[in-house]
């Protein structure tokens, strides 16, 4: 399988996804995106770690070691390192802040970051459940000008192989996460 697209996310969150400490993404649109709205353009994509907007205060205390690891292992300037990819298995559109805050045990963002993302431009948040896979080899590609800017999606210069990748979480752990998400965000599914 070849993947040609990548989704930008804070490096610390990419680290949490890579270690199985998180299996969901909380998305809003970037400044450069049409109408500022996030659109799920691809359901399989590389995780592209970014360092520009992430903040120490933006994550939980438990995420601080992950942040330190991400910063210590940042690739050299001009190089992007792609080691993990994700497949979206569910999308929830959260329109009330309380359910968004109830997800705190499932991710590494601080409550303040969740509030800011929720309130950005228009109230709401996209929650994506993602199955994360570790590639058999790290792909290092040149950072290109078209990859820069405040947009979620990047089309890579060339497709990269994801053959032989293995899931970060086993089937049981991942299905437990999906069940928890449904209980919190789609309770009528169990009525």
C-alpha cells in the first residue's frame, strides 16, 4: 500500500498516537483552509509531526515526557520524518463543550486546549477515531515550501510505502476505545 497524503498534528500528539496512549484526533480547521473548516479529505494518511504551534501548556502533565521525547528526536531542519500512519474508523461532530471535555482520559490535550479548539471560529469539534500503524521503516523526505502553512493536509511529492505496517494497539484495546467513544458521544447507539 502506498500513501501520498499526510495530516499535520502537534509532534507531542503524534508521539502519543505512536505509543498507543491516544487513538483519536480533535480537529478544527487551519487558518489557510477554506472557511476555516476541517474536512476529512483522506481516511488513510501519514502523521506529520509539527512543532510550530504546540505548547507545553497545551498538553496534560502526563504528556510532558512525550513532549520532551518529541523535541529531543525532532529531525534536522529541512527534513520530515514519517514513521506512523493512521486510518480513520469513525467521525463524531461534537457541538457541545461538555462531551468534548469528557474525552479527557482518551487524549493528551489540556482542557484549556480543548476549550480553545472547540470555540475557534464557531463552536464545535471534530473527533476522529484513528487506528494507528507503525511503518516497517522511517521515511525521511525533504520539507518543501508547499508543505508549510496552517493547513491540515499535505500532499507529499511522492507516495510512500506502508507495506508491512503493524497496528500500535491490538484489536481488543482498539475496540474498547471505540466502545468508550460511542458511550460518550453516541449514547443512543446503546439504547
